[in-house]
């Protein structure tokens, strides 16, 4: 799957500029306008096909939307209508019942076209997993059922490193007040996973609240060089009421071996976004090289796709992608096996998953950054034309790979390789 490599005039109906304007004109859409017709029932074998279809749709406007930034309302609505927001929800709660290998592969597929949408889609399922890992069945079962029935989007206001939001206890409820950063997917969402620091004890509290609850202000201030449509800006919580039944206290954050699977799922989502971005860049570079690129005047080849140096670069790219794909698959399979163990998962089993996930993340980060930067050496100077926006692959990947420093993953892998010590659970490991 590739985007067209030829650019259209901004005045043409099918041009990138026209598509961007069409997306922005849907600003009246929002969570309250989402159709409430129940979940879709996609046969198991069709998950990937639905994801491919969406990816092809998203690819047609990805370059223009990267330039525009803002909230991709039309594309988020397409995700709602596809039924994939309930992909990881078990069938007994109205979901599609996909396992984590299947769910993560859909994240990867979407990332080949649009890593911003893949990010918020992946976080949708991270949040659904979070309530299952940190909360009680009496809490998360109704949330899962309503998500499947009403096609709710979940957004993020959980940032353990940002301690500016404080929680104060009142008679029968709590109040969260403060500023939050990196609120990916919060705009145009129905529910938020939110964190705050207990003003008295310093303990991290995590709750689930409706996005439209009084006191929540989502700020439109995300303007980064990459991941420009994740809406990862900031939010203000002003005396936001959080009921006792909305706090995830049983078993609570990172309190059991099973609950510590949550950060590993977050890392796995990043792995599959990174892999998808690199695969998308590879396909774009391949199509451009075959259709548009010209051989250098000193080359013996009649076409660029037969130049020995270009062939060598594509050989490197493909080898790195294949190695990353296999490591990512191994990590996803180990995570799924640990998830199926439920409360029986042991610290050692969790540690084995962590090692597999970290190895995949190192490979995905390094190979992806190399490919998205060096693809211009294969495609040539004309491929830097602004209308193509091939640079977005590197910008998106560079932005997201800085989420948490890679050298700390390498340090933890080194401690395991040398000393046999598994990575210690935290919100980033």
C-alpha cells in the first residue's frame, strides 16, 4: 500500500490541500455526535483486511493532514464506524475478542499510513487494558460494554512524571486540580484515564472520568514537528470531581506482577508504531524509486531501481525491517501468553516479556530512524519536494522514539545479559 507519488494542484478536488480542508470542515463532529448503533461483528480473519482498508483511506490525506496538524475528526470517525475501537474487548462484553498479537498488528498496519492515528488507536486499547489491570471487574466490565456499544474513544491524561495535578480528598469523593501534559487522543474522546498525586501522601492515583466532566479543559496547544495529529498537548483540571468508584485502587497501579504488564503493553504499542512507520516509508521509497527516480549519470544502470548502490541500500532496509518484524512478533506473542496467565503470571515470566519487548524496541527505533533518514539517499534529490512530505516519516518516528530514552532500555538489557537481572517494573519499563 502506497500513496500516489505525483502531486496534484491545490485547486483540484482530489488534491492534498482539498483533502485537508475537507477534514478540517468536519470540526462540528465530536463525541456527542457519534452514531450509537452498537458494535460491529467483524469475523476474526477480517481484522487485518479492515485495517488495510482504513490504511488506504488514511494514506490519501496523510501528507496534507501532517501539514495541517489539529484533530483528524473524519479519520477518527472512520475508526469508530469500523468497529475496531472494540477490537481488544472480549466478545462477552460486546467486543471483537482479538488477542494482543492481532490488536498490535492492526496498530502496525495503521502506522504504515498514519502514525498519529496509530498512536491514538493503540492508546485506545492501552487504556482498555489499564482499567482491567488496575481496576476491579465491577468497574471495568461496564466500561468495556459501553465502549463496544457506544463506540467510545478513550483519551490520555495519565502522565506519571508530570506531578502538577494534585488530588484532594473530600467526603465520599476526590478532586483533581492542576495542569497536564502529553494528553494524546484526549480531544474528541468520550472517556479519560487521568492521574493525580495525593496532596497528603504523595501517592499516585489513577481514575477514569468522562471527557466532558465539569472542570476539564483540553487545550489545543500541540504543535510539534512530528505526530502532529495526536493532540498530545496539555489540559487543565480545575476541581474535577472523581468518584470513589472511578479510582483504580483494586489492585491499583503496578501493584502485582499482572498489573505490571501495563507498561510493557505501552512499549509494545510504540514498537508496532515504529515498525509500521518504517514499513510505510519503505513502501513510499520503493514506489518512488521504481516510478520516479533517475539513475545518477555515472551509473551503469538504465533505471534507478537497478543501480547497484540503490539495490544495496534497499537490501539493508529490508533486512533490518525483517529482523525487527520477527522481534516484534516474538515480543507480542510472549505478552499475549503472559496476559492469558492472568493473576498467575510470575515476576520471572513478566521479566522475560520485558526483555523481549525491550529488544524489539531497540531494533524498531534504530532501524526505523536509519531507514527514514537514509531513504533520500536511495530516492534522490527530487524526493525532498515539499509536497511529498517524505520527511514526515522521520519526524514522526524521531518525535515518538523520544518518549523515553532508549539508552535506559539498553542499560536494562545489559543488566539482564550480563547479570541475569530482569528490568524492574516502572511506568516506563
